[in-house]
C-alpha cells in the first residue's frame, strides 16, 4: 500500500567479561517450579497517544492524503516530532507493517514513536522520529529539549509576516524555556534544529497560535535554478552563479542520500559539506546545504521553501554560487540537494 513521508535537512557551516573458575550469581540453578523467563525483545517504536489519534483520523478518510495533509494533521494533533511517516494497509498485513517499521528504525537517527488505528479493514500506522521536543505553556513560553545524542540546538521562528529569526537555546539536560515576544504576532511556526549522528536537521516543529488554513498553493518550478532565483529575489538576495563543481558534489550527495536511505549532511567518511568540497579541491568562505526527499522534485523544493531553517539557508545573502543535485531511490522518490558557497576557489 502507499506510504507518505517528507524529509528535509539544512545546514550552514563555518564492562568486559572473561572466563573464570568462579560462578556468578546468574549461574545458579533455577529453583524447581520457577520457569525461566526470556527477556522481551526491544520494541521498534514506543506507542504515542497523539500519533494514535492521527492514525485514527487518517484511517477514517476515504482517500490516502498527500504529504502536506499528513503533516498538517500531525501538527494539529500536537505532534511535534520530525519527520513523520504513514503506512496504509489492510487487516492481516502484519509482516508488511513490521518490515516497514524495521526499515524506518534502521535509517532513523533517533528512537521511533508510533500510533496505530483500524477502521473496518483499513489499517494505518503512523511513526515519527523523536530526537527533540517543543512544548508550550499557558503563557505561550516555549520549552525546547533534545535527546542525549543531539547537540547544539537552536530555534528558527517564522512569524505571520514570513520573517524568520534564529534564537539560541541554552541549557543542558533539561533543555531551555524561551519567551516569544507578543509583538512578533501569531501564529508563529517554530523549528527546533540540532546536530545528530548525520549532521544538523529540524528535530521538532510546532505552531504557536492557531494554525492558518487555506494557505495558497504554489505550483513552483521543476527547475531548481529558476526556483532559487525567484526565492532569493523575493528575499532581496543576489542571484547565484551555477557552479559545475558544486553541482557535481550535490549530485554525488543526492545519490548517497538515496542509496543510504538516510537524510543528512554527514553520510560518508568525508564529513560535512565543507569537508566534502575540500575533498574536491574547492574552498569557500561560507558553505550551506539543503537536502530534501519527496515524491517529485517540485515537492522537494516546496518542502525546502516552507521550512524556515531551510529557507534561511538558501536565501543567505553571502552566497555567490550554487550547485543542484538530483537522484532517484529504489522506491521512485526524488532526493534533492542544493549546495551553496561564497566565492568558492580552487585550493592551490
């Protein structure tokens, strides 16, 4: 059955046992009448009440929703984890669902949470990657927190006028609470970005205030060059030169994203985008990268545009050159990479 998911990522850089004669307590014989209990296998995902609500809502639909509708349904239910996945099937397809979850677990950079619902013969399983969280209190103060394997968190907040701001997140262990000024207006779309095993990415998203409805649908462009030119022009940033070496590296990374099934900037031994460019003999003052995977190139570009942290990266006025990469994975999805640099030059 059909599955939907959207994946995005953007970045801006500058006890050991030995054999012995003594017995351990665990070696003592089990007393008669007490059965040995085998340890339970680790759950692939933890059940989440909000995702269960989302799964039920999707199962009651008479159609399989497009990706934006899936994401919106999750955000309206208070799900802040990112990314979000959904699999649609029928009763009895247990092996298919288990295989799907195992595949997600193998490529995820953090633990999975999930919810399941059945309406008639239709079964829907919704899963999300839980690497961080965003919660809002009655005063609309925002609390941000990331799990142990993630570091360097920060917020990107987009206000009702489309202006985005980056806010540092201080504090260790229990995260930090941030007050969002009332003069910024509402609603606000907030992303929590942090660096994990595969590099930095948005780990949580939340609306503060009422989620807007009936947003205009942009058709966009299949051409990454035209799309980026229009986006930067609207932001007051200069147009970019197409760079052959940047395009070569962007294409190579897009292929890596598709082949690995993972979304990130650090998927090979060379490391982040800056190090990957240096491998090709290219150095720049500033390097940036946006990575997305979706059903089509147009959808991938729209996802980048709608993500505050991604949009801030690709419209940064310091960039002068860009390269564009595209690849297809075994499921027919498009892996897109936009690689940007400021005055790149060959290393002597």
